[in-house]
C-alpha cells in the first residue's frame, strides 16, 4: 500500500515565496518515488489543494481557482453545499514552510492535535529555532560560544528612542547587527556603525517584528552553515558550507537572487576554515541531539579564524531547499535525503502509537460525592 504524503508549504510569512520554491524542488524529487504526494498550500490560515503543484499557480496565487480544505481528525476535507467532503487522509505531512506559522511551532501544534505525524521538528524545537533570542539563551546554557547581544522591544524604541540608544551603547560596542528576532532569510537585518545607523537599523527591524535582537558584529569572520538529519538512532551530519555574498553580511538577495543558494551557486563547500570544520560539525550534531530535533535542520555559525573561535548563530528547522546540496558531498542525494525523512517520521508514528495512556478514577470519585473546593 502506497504511503500518502501531504506536502505542506506557504503560510503567513515573509518567506512564503521561498517556501514555494523549496516545495516545488521537493515535489519534483518525490515524483520519482513510490510515494503518493499531495501538495497543500497554506494561505491566509487555510489549506488549498488542486492545481498547487506548479510554480505558475503562485504568480499570483488566486484562491478561488483552487479547493479550500480544512483539517479534521487528520483528514483534509472541503466544504461544498454546507456539507463536508472527504478529500484525502495522509499518512504523514512533509513540511516545506519557511518562517511564520509554518516553522514556528503553530502548524506543528495543529498537526499534533490532529494526530498527524510530520517530517520536521516538533512544537518546542520549532519555536526555539524561530526565535533568535530564545535560542541564544539556550546556547549559552549549553556553554556554547555566543556573541554578546541584548534584546529590545518595539515599544521601547517608539516610547523613548534616545534612552534606548544610550542603553545599547553602554552595553555593546559598535559595529552592531540588528535583527528581527523571529524572521529568517536575512529579512530586516542591518549593520550599524554608529548611533545614527543604529536608529535606522532599529526602525527597519521594527517593521518586521516586535522583538529585536541587537548583537556585536565580528570585524573579521566567516559565516559557516552545517545541516543534520536523523536516520534511526544515527544523526547524519552534512558537509560545511561557506556562503558568499557581496558584503560580509548576507542579504536576502545574496541568498536567493542571481547566484544565491536557490540557483545552486554562491557558496564554498566545504568551508575554508581548516580544522574548525570538525568543530562546526560536532556542534551541529550536539545541538540537533540535545534539542531533540527532527527532520532536516541547518545550524549557522560565525567563525573567527584569527582567534580560532566558533560562535553558534541560529537554527533553521526547515532550511531553504532543505539544504540538500550540503549532503551531496557526504554521498547522500536529494531523493535519498527525502526517503530518510519519510522513514523516520513513520518510525516516530509507530513509536507514538505504543505510548501507554494513563487512566484515573479521580472524576468517578467526585461524581459519587466528592467535593470541589471553591
């Protein structure tokens, strides 16, 4: 019997377009497999099927041309003439969402509620990975190297920007990097060399998030990425990658336009950091294991080669293109990578179904004369 997969992508996110590209890449690979894959587009809080398996459907996306569905007890259903029509019931969901509700744990919670297994990290891991401030707190507790930073909120900037700027200058040294705490793909990130630049950077970041991360910028560094996935009890770690951009801080355009990752260029594999590659790969495995992550996860680092120091930067629990290009150097092609995700999700599904349910007689006691204190 064929395994039915709901390939979910999109969502209310600034990275929704990138999600579509990842989904189309993944769908093309799945077309050569034995799996029955149904693309499902998440748009404005609703799921859409029929005709969402082609890139042309999203330039622009017209909801009325597709079938709107709801997820009920793990089954996708449409509503026609005030009646529910069963569309399909997947065995598992494969997530290709980037940012927003598709990657921050919200969608994962919906799928958990529907008892639908999925190929990505769970609610906790997804939420931690999406929030740069929370993840840095966890990295520090893991005694990993983290660049000096602090968090500010939009309301602080709007209420008294001069007070906030003085506070930041008393705590951190220029140059600074300002980032929306819960956005990806370098959206809203700016470098500040002085107070004027800091004010401009904060104003930009506040357009994209209520919570802002401000951290010191290394003067000389190399950005290095590494990915991992779970194969049974083994955590498979990819080769390292050194992304290349026009400046020393990657922009959205560096990542996805012209020679960016989505077009297959603009990076050096393995990263040109010598023996520190081993440190990056070891830390990637440690983060994946200790945070109990699942699916394909990419961990981003900053390497100071002059001081031989590796700083952990952030986690991407559903990376662009699923970071398939990082596994080819270790002998794993895209199709094999996807196959491993499906098998691991089915394994977790089988293990979950065997969990013992605890039953209590507490309510029966209260039903027969027990009192509830007021």
